[in-house]
C-alpha cells in the first residue's frame, strides 16, 4: 500500500455539498440559496422548511446544484426539513409560476404558493376549530341585541352563528363577517359561545351521476366543433379555440367528446367552470363519462380537496374539474384545458397573485403544447376580438341542441306601468303577472332574476334626501328585513334601522329600490299558494345550501325561484318556461367601462334558462331604458349587434380590446398620503411611449373600511408598451408601508 493510500485508510470520502435555490411565499423578487445537508434529498418542485430572519418558513425548491454561486459558503444556512417528498410540482408549473410572476408583478414564491394550496401540504384527518351556541337560542338573540350598540362586531358574529344553525368553522365565520378571531374568542370567554374541535370530513367524494343519462347523438354543428378541436389534439399542438355557442347549444357535450379524445391519446385534461356553476349536475356529467375525475373547489372540506389533489399528483386521476385554481392541478401530459363561461369575472383572482385564469391557461397550454377551449354564449370582447383577428380559432354553435328552442323575448317599459303595478314596493308589470299566473296554473316553473340582494338598497329621508350610509365605507347601507339590520355589503358593518333621520330628525325613512328579499315578499303576496325559494348570498350561507335548493327546483318541489346571478348561468331546468327580469338596469349605470358588457351578458345568460326542454320559453325583460343598446341587443338575443356597438365605444375611448390595462390602487387612512403616492408614481410614468396614464383620482369607492382609495389607470396600446410599463411597476407594491397599502392589478375586471 502506498503512503497516500495508507494515510486515508478507513476514511469515507467527503460527501459533496449540495445546494438548493428556494422561493419563499413573500413579496421578495429573489430566491434564496440554502445547503441541503445529508441525508436530506430534494428535487425542483419539493417543499422545504428553511430559516429566514429568525423564523422558519416553507418554500419551494426551484433548482438543485453543486455550488452556492456568488453567495459566500459560510453564509449559506442549511435546509431544516424536506416537508413532503411526495409533493412535487411538475416542471411545467415551475415555468408557469415564473410567467405569472413576470406578468402580474408578484414574487415567484407568491405565484408558487397560489399554485400549491395549503390543503395539498397536509395529510391525515385534522380537527378544525368550530364555535356553537353555549346558551339557548332566545338568550343568544337577546345577547346580540344587547351587544349591538357597543360591540357591533361581536353582535355580527353571534348572529352569523345563529343563522348557521350548528357548529360553524371559525375560518368561515371570520371570512363571512369580515372580523378577526377576537370577537368570537371574547364570546367564548363570556360563555355565549363554546369552541369545539370537529374532525374534518374526509369521506371520499362521490359525485352524483344519476342524472347524466346516455350520451346524446351530436348534431352537425357539434360534430364540426369536436373535429375542429381534435385536429389540434392529434397534432399535439398548442391552439386556442373559442367555442361560441348560444345557451343550450350543447357546449358541455362538445367538451366531453374532446376529453374522450384526449384520454384516448393518453393525455390529461383540466375543466374550469365558474365556482357558482359547480353543482352536482355539472360534476355528475363528467364523472358519469370518466372514472378518473378529481374535483377541486371551495365547497369541499380541506381533507377532500387534499385527497383529490394527491390523486391527480399520483396519476390516479387524469381529469381535474374545478374553479379558477384548478388550473394549477398537478396533472401530467396535459392535453386540453376547457374554460366554460369564459366571460365570467370570477376567473380573475382578486388577491396576490392577481392572475386571470384565461391568460394563465394560455401560458400553461403554450408550455405543455396543449389545446385551450374557451366556451361561452357571450364571449368577452377580448376573446371575440382575438378570434376575429385569427389569434384564436372561432367555432360556432348557432342552434340549440335537441328539442330546445330559443325563447320568445318581450320587453316591458316600466315607464308606462302605473303605480298600481307596484306590489309591496316591487314593480311587476301586468304582462309578467299574467304570464306567472298562467305558468303556475299549468304547474310549470318560473325564474325571477334581480342582481341585487337585500330588501331595499337604500333608506332615504323623504324630507332632506339624506341616505343612511356606512360609517366606514363610501356606500349606502342595505336594508335586510329578515335579519332586521342595515348591512354594508363591503365591510359587513351592521346597525339597527334608525327611527329618525340622522340629519333632520324626520320620523320615517323610506325604502328606496328593491332587492331579492323584497321581490320574494311581493311574489308570496301575489301568489300565496306558490312554493317560492330565494337564492342569493344571504340565503346560501350554509355549506351545501346552493345544491339543496337547485336539487329541489330540479325535482319541481319549488314553483318560483328568485335570485341574483347565482341562478343566471350554467343550469339546465327543462320545466322552466318563464324567466322574468325584474330590473334590467341594475348594473347598467355603474361607472365602469364594462357595465354595458356585463349587463348584456347577464341578460343573455338568464334568458338561456328557459326553453331548454320540449316546452317553449318566454323571457320578460323589465326596464326603464328599453332603447339602451345593451338591453336592446340582449332582448333580441343578438350578440353580434351588441359587439359592434360596444366595440365602437371601446375604440373611441381606448379601452380593451384596443389596449391592455394596469391599475394601481393606493389606500391609506390619511387621504393626503394616498394622493401624494399616486402623484409621485404618475410623475415616474410620464415618459412611457404608447401609454396613457389616467389619474391619480379617487376610486369609484373612495373609502372602504376607513381607508381612502386613490387609483391610477394605465392604458397600454402595444405589447411593447405593456412590457415597458410592467418593468416600471413590477415592484410598485414594495412601496407599501404600515400605513399605505399599494395594489397592482393587471387586466382589472372591475374599477370599483
């Protein structure tokens, strides 16, 4: 043995050091390097726990390498733990996260955190904190009354628990009442509520497939649509297809046939639907056709969502159906993504990262050479414009499938209705009353639509004209009769109805306008024998309430269904032969450039709920503005007519699709601080070419939760100008302080 060999005899060779780059879920536009000590092992996409500024935080491994780069080795700290080797984000999602970070001005860690929801990070059955009444119901009601004057948040929490009618999850309670944990903890301390730990429901999800039926025979338009999409699937090429089909034209069956082709090719699929449309009927149609469907949406328990996520990750399921975040399902070999009702504003995320599911789906499909199918009877002007320019493939379904026929549309000018037509403060035209009476006499079903909840949106003094406003927000309080409270729909502040005007002491306030609660009372007064139900955010608070009401309506246990946009889209009720729109003008005059488009879409969609079976349908649209182009086009079910007129307005004003918008909102309890921050930012953006900067100006809602709001709006007229603007704005949220909140919103869907 040579001398060098004998010197190192019995000594194990040193294990080479390995390092990982980790993205943390913090608003920091960089990754951090850590050492991966033996025997830990990790790969890109794994979750790890690392030390950071005196804390230990979770993060996602972005890269594994043999050196620590430019970071001095003695400053590199070790990874504390690899949290779950089984949770590995596919490489395509890591690339997509970087695209989201670049496009929407967030950090890579924030984008990854949105992709990997907390439920995927946990295993086993958890116990979740709930609260329930610790005193009799009558004493709880009395306590809520007593607390209202001095402890309004506690009263609000107590009433929410009373409405829930059972143990209520504390996270649900805080979200619904817009409060922290402090109010319910105080009520527990005082003995009014008790805290209980309940095992999270973890039973396997079993979608109801009983109503699915046999696959129908495709008509010629449907066959042509399926073939057009399958061409791109067979080529394994990326393409965006816009499926523009009238309501009831069989778009869902087209989706199902396309998914069949994808599975035959050994590829996976993702189907996105608006959260409100995730009913057992919708899910059941997919589950009946495919045994490997996983469902991801907020109506499931955390344990159920975790099970579904892991099924997809392990390859036990190959089709994910869900709301917006299901776009990040960890499927492999993605072949097709379907976005149903692509015009829905719910596909835009309203918290960081503020991505739009449509644009992000395009990016994911580009990365994975997949086909994207966008379906709608009323596509957004952005999507329709791209299809007309050839960027998307336009596929049309101009006729209803099966025996369905488009409904007969009638417009009732409310300016011509006399005062005698008002029933309980709600104007229901003579024509609508007669048609309802006829349908109820023949045991057919009726839907009444009004996109405003509550009893009356405003309480106004008839003497001085003052309205009862929220003390924390720049909005009027809405009167809710069933709850007996005035409620702010922005901050959830509640108060009793004042007996006197707060300005002139007039003894009686008038209820101005109508909401769904008032419509319900009027219908019950007109048709006391009818079975009436209401669907809005007030009546659908309990988990499962949405499905229970829709199921009862489908079984014809309800004669008249009254609701907001919850009932307007995605539902198939063959026995509905009459739809009444109580007021088509509700959202028409909101100061938002999308107001006309939203009004048209809602009216068109709600009209599609009737005439879907063998019985013909009728839609009665009540309006004070029958001459408005959005209402006139919707009343004739003429999408092209609306698009032409709306595009003329958008072209003249430079709004999408003729520009791309970026909105920056500054919020502070000091109005001057918000204004000064807006002025400073505008000065930094003045030299941007092909960009129009509007503001700073007070937001439409100038104050929310005691914070003054000022915003700037950038119209970027070219791709290059958008990129230049984002280069300036990508870190604008970092200007926020303890007192100043800064929000960057790319492609905003609302200007409020």
